[in-house]
């Protein structure tokens, strides 16, 4: 897959050179800043293991309980049957954070993960920090 993408990138540069068109790099291609790169690193090294241990059983891979998929960027952006769950930059407005804090809305009192103790305060703080930093994640999360 990387070879195909690399080939397409090279082909685009060659076409741009011959046509005089400017080359534009997609925002999804690379982090915009050192802060975005640090947030992406935090996601991969700290947040993914928290989600794998506590959430992916119901919201990862082929499991889409509540219509919510957590292991892809598209799934996180879309949310579930109840709508968006993630508001990048605003953990206080993110349903995901409220649910893992066991402070979910009155009309949906099920805390996450269900039938298990609340995840540690340190893990909650890590997820909150990631959301506050913009919830940067790759298009495709590496599978364990």
C-alpha cells in the first residue's frame, strides 16, 4: 500500500513539473506542527492501549455496539447512534470523556466500560489531555 501511495505521490510531482501546477500536500498526509506530531505520538503510545484494554471489545474491529467504532478516525469523527462523541479541543463537551468518567447524560446512564469498574483516573486524564490537544489520530489505527 505504501508503494502505491508513494508511486501516486511521485506521479503527482512529475505531472506538476510538466504542467506547471502547484503541488499541494493533503492535511491528512502529515501533522501540521510539532504539537500535532506530539499529540499523534501520545495517541499511538498512550491512548490506543487504553482504548484496546477498555473499549475495543465493543467498539473496535467488527464490533460496533451503539453504532460506534473507535479504532478508525472516520468512526471517531462520525460517532454512534446518539451522534458525535468527540469534540476535539473540548474534553468537557465530549460524550466519550463523560462516559469514561461515569458522568454520562441522564437519558443514557450507562457508564463506559459497562459492567466494569471505571478506568483509572490516570487513564482518564490521558484521554482528556489527548482530546484537549485536538484528538489527533491517524487515518488508520494500527491493529494489535
